[in-house]
C-alpha cells in the first residue's frame, strides 16, 4: 500500500474513533442535561402552582378544592402528604396512582427517576408553605419524551459529524498528497543517484523533516560524486606514481642488459634503480596502510594517551631533520591533557603533518596542544608559503602533492587516522604566514 493511502487510512481510522468516542460521550451527556433541564422546568412550574394554591385555597383543609384545581392542569403530578405517607390527590387515574405508589418509595426524596411499567419518569418535588403542613407537590415527566429529544438532537449532531468527517478526509487527502509528492519526487532523484546521473539531480521543494531528508540526499549525492571523482583521480594518480619509477627502472634495466652503458653509467643506473625500488616500496606500503586504516577497525588499539608525551616523541623524531635543514621547531602543550586513541597511529599522523610542515617551512614550525570548549585542539603550523587556495579542498586526498611533496599519501593517512580516532582535521592559514593544520578530539 502506498504511503499516501496508509496515511489517509490511519487518519480516517483515528477520526472515526474520535468521533465515535465523542458521539458516545455527547449522547450520554445530552440525556443528563435534558433531565436536569426538565427538573428545573418542573420545579418552576411546581413553585408557581404551589404559590397559586397557597394564595387561592389557603390551608390544608381545602384539599378537595386543591384536587379540583389540579385536575384542570395538563400535568402529571401528585399531591403527597409526608406526615401520613399517602397520596392525597393526583391528575392520573387511581390505577396509575396505585401503581406508582407500589413501585416507588414516595418518602425517598433522593430518588429522581421513578418507574411505572416499562417506563421511567423524571420527578421534581416542591413543598407547600409553611413546611409544617407536610404537603408536597410531585411533578413527573416521562423519560421517553426526553429520549425522543435526545435522539433527534443526536441525529442532527451525527449529520454534522458526517459532513465534518467527509470534509476532514478530503482535506486529509490534499494534505497527504502535498506531503507525499516531495517524497515521490525524491525517489526519482535517488534513482538518478543509483544510475550515477549526478549532473541531472534536481532540488525538491519541501518543508520540515522532508526538507532535511532532501538536503541529506543532496549532500549524500554530492559526497558520492566527490568520492567517485576522488577514486578516479586516485587510480589515475596511483598509476602515474607507480608508472614513473617503473619506467625508470625498466629503462636502466634494459640498458644494463643490452650493455649500452659504460661502467660509470651502469653504477649510476643501479643506484637509481635501488632508489626507485625503495620509493615504490614506500608508496605501496603507504597504500596498504591507508587501505587498512579505512577498512579494518582491528588495526586500532585505543588507550589513554598523554598529549605531552606524544608531542615529545614527535619532537625527538623530528630533531635530526630540523637540525639538517636549519629549521627551528617549538612546542607548547598544556599539562594533563589526555585523549583515548591508538598511540602508534596518532604518532604516525602527527609525524606526517609535522614533516610536511618542516618540508615547507622557511625558519619555524610550531606544535601546540590545549583544551578548548571541552575539546582537545592540536595545531601544527609553519612559516612557509602556505597551501594554494585551489589545493586546500583536495589536500587530504590521495596522491595530491604540493610543492616538495613526496608520495602524496602522508596527509591522507593522517586524516584517516584522525577520523578513525573520532577526531577531525582541518587546514587553514597560519599567523606565521604558512599553513596551519588543526586536529580536534573529544576527551
């Protein structure tokens, strides 16, 4: 079943349940309200009658005159004597009077509904004044008369409910159609993603959570397109990086085999071949490591790391290189800053970033670590020429090399390690003038 039909069915069912419960409650309340209203009206009529009887006929001895007067009223009532517990007179036949007296307790003033035969009657009792007379006027109305009014009112209410339900269902159809249409359009955009038709993807007009889903789909398609392009670029760059040293090795190997080099050139060729083999080995090892970092969680062994000790290890390993190149390296680490990560892998990431800074620095490289906004921030910056703007979005991709770069995999490895450690790495411009790499981690 389509989503629109499911929503309409659910809404209609909910509406019917609400209307049924509401109708039942109203149906019950109507009768109670009618009974209360009828009792109020009976009481008003009774008080008027009692007032007239008191004024016209005076005391209790004029009972016969009371009876004659009451017989002229188009009412169902009893003249009841509390003291003697008997009916003095009524507007009904003697048989009916006796039936009421037999089936109901006239002395029980709390009873509001009396029974006679299969019918019930609403009652209202009014005392004569003074109360010492013990005379009471009891007026009755058949409950079935009120039930007729109840049924008539409820039928009209039911018609209103039906009209309202039909209008609500029609409105629900248009609203669900408006809700589902963007989802249907989004489905076709996902089909385009499935077919890799990224250039044909169109934005969908929507609101609320559907807009968030649409934005997520669009971002996913954009990221997937970027990933596929990066994969294509990776294979192109990888083939180029591997092809160049292989061609060099092949050229010298064939020259040595065909003995076209003299002894000096042959020695030189062997040295070049060894150098290129080492370079190939390094590229392949880094490619294998990067593949493992991206796919195998088991290569990570998280533990609590003291950042100060980690930076000290980076300084120790970088010292020979900075001394050789005449670069000054400084570090500033807040005490007692720790995080949970694989120490060996994170050390590898920091070394890759630091050596990258050393290669591009003019005179200075700084390493800083501190807590900021409940996060740990590690920065590595240099005073070199910085990273070209057009290269910044791709700097962490594989085989993307800046000037003086080696394999183009160091920063890609660093990003993989940082992200697998639950962190984030960014690059920007340093106050020293060069590049600044920033690593963010949660404690």
